[in-house]
């Protein structure tokens, strides 16, 4: 959430940044200026009336001591109290309306973010590696997974419906191996601390990272007693909210955490997109990186976090590119985002496998996460960052498609072999061959 004073003092800038995001400022800001003015007027009126009431109370005390009649003054204080309550009520109503507007305003894009009107205006920053060369037509992962007997979408649909998957045998082991490989890399080489958070969180946590109230339709809600719980859409939510309503010691920063969790998304509005395979699922697994940083170093930390995510692909020998998202393609809470896109030869395209973002104070203001700079007594909001490192299912897809062999098997990248206990997923022998 943006600071009220910032929006008030920089309304023209906020309007321009909304237009750069492809949004209509009038629809987002509504009558912000009028509501803000009425709120401030109501607060001033309440304070002025309270000062009059305080003076009247002092006068009543003096008159009583001298034995004079104070009935008129007492009546005046009662009337003043009613007027104060009315002004306070109006201020509270305008405060609620103002907060509703503030929670609907997305983050301000950083000055380095390219201005654009769609994903077509994203800017490629760099590439790593080269795409594999095949002397046969590479297959997409949904064909490979079925032929290898390691991916079962039909039985998953029987269990849960569309956009779920069942992994068998070496397919299940590959998912587990990837998660362990990523966690070991980030904790042992990159210095992150591993966290295992809950997979259900309260509404306050969803609000803190910006999922509520705007994106409720994208979430899975679980009624629980008098309050709702929500299945997490990403580990970013519980890990960031670990420090909600807390003050961190500036000497501890940056705090770098990693977590492996399932993620649950309703994918509202995505029906008809990526219907084949496991690219867009209601449940998938992800290793997440989260950082809490001083404001002055947060963009350096964004570069490091993005590099940490890239390292996973480099060690797995997977060709990828890094793209800077333009203003119209950024997430609601982000000030700057890099997407890492891995090459999928079976589909002949790059596909997002990680988004690495700096949220600046947008989340910490909502979640009230502060830090105390060294040598200072006053606290300040710190910056939060996060990124997938990586989406495990999409990495699973990339390995199948990039390491498929002419005989139908899939070679396991060398870095992953100790976790798999094998160097390949063998092709299945056709039934008619087995019986011969």
C-alpha cells in the first residue's frame, strides 16, 4: 500500500503511473481528493470542538467553586459532545473510504522499469546457454510424461478435476529431487535460511502481501469457524508475514529466507490457457526466496536474488532468458520485476519459470514490518523482495523436454543425478514387445 501523504502530495505522479500500468486513474482513485479533504475537515472540526469543550469544562469548574449556576454551560458541553461524536463519525467514514481507495492502488513502478502497454513491450535483459539440438522432432512434456508412465492427468482429473496432476515412480522422484536440489543450493551456497511455514493462512496475512482484497477470486478460501483461512498461492505469503507487526534490528538485514511449499491458485480468468500438460495448475510446488532489506540496498538485493534463481537453471544446463517486465505487465504489488523464462523445445517457446520482484515498502506498510536503523531510535519500513527459485513443476517440464532422447528416454542433468540415484528415466517397453 502506498503512503497516504505520498499519494496526496504526488497525485499527478500517481495518475501518470496508473496510466503507464494501463489503468484508468479515475476508476482507481475515484474522488480521492474530495474524500481526503472532507476527512481532514472532519478531524479539524472534531479537534476544534474538543478544545471548546475542554475550555467549557474548565469554566464549569470555576463557576461551581464560586457557587454560580452552571446549567447553561453543562447543556453546552453536551451539545459539543454530540457535535464531536458526529465529526468523529464522519472522519471515520471518510477514513474507511480513503483506505479502500489506497488498497486498490498498485505499487509505483521504479524509474528503471520500461514503459509499455502489454507483455510485447517487455525488454530482454540477457540470455544464458543455447537451446539443445535434436535429430528428431522433440515432444512436449505431456506426451513424454504419458509415454514414460510418470505423469497421469487422467487419474488426477478423476480425483480432483482439471488442472491437477499425479506423478508416478521416477516422475515423483524427479519432483522431490528438484526441490531438495534447489533448497540445498540456496541454503548451502547462497546463504538462505530454510523455513517450513503453514499452508493455510489468515486473511491478515493475505492482506499483508497484497492478495486481499483485490485478488480474492484467484484464491482458495477455507471457512474455519468465525474466520476464513486461505490456501497459500505462494510461500511468499506466510514467509513475508512471519515478521508482520514486528520491528527487525537493522544489523540483521538483509534477512534471506527460502521455503518449499505447495501453492494453490484458482486460475480465475485463465480458462482456455495452457490447458495441456502441467504449465498452469490449481496445485503445484515451488521453492521460494524472500528477502527483507534496507531500502538503500534493495535493488542490489534484487539483482542477487535474480542471480540466485538463475543459478538453478545454469547448474541444470537449461537455456533461458531474463526479461524486465514493462509497466503494464507487472504484478499489483511490484515496483520492479524480472521474469526468468526457460526454453521448452517440445513447445518451441520460452516459458516463465520465475518472477523476481522488489516490492519496496508496499507490503511492509500493509503488514507493518519495520526495522530500526543502526544508531537510530525511530523505526522505518524496510523493503521486501521475493522470487521463485524455482517453480518445481515447470523445471520438471523443462528437464523432460530439453533432455529427451531419440530412444524415448530422458537423461538426468549431472547436478541432479545424486538426488535421483540414476542418470536417466528409461523409456517404457511397449506391451507387444514385452510379450514377444
